[in-house]
């Protein structure tokens, strides 16, 4: 039995999903994210590692994700924007980055975070 039939996916749906799945596989194997690269000198007090969805782990998605975080003076992350990367990994990175806490500062700052999923 064909993979798509076994999983209840019609052939036409499978044909539409295949390019997306192949592109996702090219950009990324998904294990745990490595230490982030920050474009700012504001230190991170609380770092939360991204949790990669099980299906992404099984597909061995890998790659780099670039996110832009707006950090309040209190150190909390107010907003996260995706700058690039596999959409599945971007979502995992965004969820984790929203939980980070940076050192306090005098003003709201913006920093770019690059996460590597290997």
C-alpha cells in the first residue's frame, strides 16, 4: 500500500504536500537547538531551548532560524518576528524565544537571534 493511502491522504493532496516537505527537509534534521547567536550585547538571563514537534524530528528537519525579538526594559520579550527559516522550526523557535528573559536595560531594544537546529 502506498504511503499516502496508508495515512489517509489522497494522491492529489500528497502531490501538493510533497514539494513543501522536500523543501523543509532541505533546510533542516531537527534535534535540539544549539546555543543561540545574538546580534546584541544584552545578556540572556533565562534561556529556554526550543521543543521541536515529533513529526519534524521524525522527518529529520534541520536548519537555521533567524528571529527578531523586541525586549522590554524589564527584560521580557514583547514581540518575536520571523526573519527566515523553515516554518516548522520558526514556530518552535518563536515559542521558546517568547519565554526568554534578558538582563534589564534602560530602554526597549531589538535583537536578532539565530537558532541552529541540528
